[in-house]
């Protein structure tokens, strides 16, 4: 009888543990991204700058240029919301496109928006002193993958 009660107690505790919601990752988990990053893109230079997390927000900017000629720029933010962490991009100042974080670790984050054409996936990965930014999606019916290699400047 005591053995049955122990089994019931253990079973109840295990079930209760599985039903407890896991805490959502905090935006501060991404503070490894907060820096000024730069790297080559062909003959051009790409820069991406991020502020540390504060008040549920990280702010970022990106620009690509060659010499004195600006090729592109982007306003970026990463927001902590009740429904998760979101990456919000505004290339060339256009209306925002949102991507939800689906993977977050101490050195990598993956954001996804399957309804968007390109990119559908945006990942940031810290490898040693390098930051790898990968964009994946569809362009003109073909899968396109771009990888940017940046270092702290």
C-alpha cells in the first residue's frame, strides 16, 4: 500500500512539473549582440549597430556603403512582448516587417516570418569574435541564402 502511494505521489509530482509553464527567455539574453559590427560585402562595407536591452527594447541600425555612396540602410529593433521576442525591420525606412524569435541561446537567435517572401528567416550567431548574420527566403521563385560575416569595430 505504501509503495502504491509513493508511485502515485511521484506520478503526480512529475505530471505537475510538466504542466508548469516554462519561463520565456528575457531580452537581456541577447545582450551579446549589443555592439558595433562591421564587415565587407563585396567591394562595400556593411555596419550593424545594436544597443543593449533596456525597457524591453534593443535598437539597431544597419547601413551598407562603398566609398561615399550609400547603398542601403535599415532601422531595426528587437522587442520583448507578452507573446515573445520580435525582430522588427524597416529597410530604407519602409513600413515594419516583424519576425518572431523561435530559437534563443546565449550565442544564437533565430527569427522567423513564414509569410514574408525574403527573408523568411533571420539568424544571428556569435562564433568567437565574429557575428554571422544569415538571411533566407524566396526571391523570384528561388530559395536565396545570404551570410554576412561581421566583427566588432
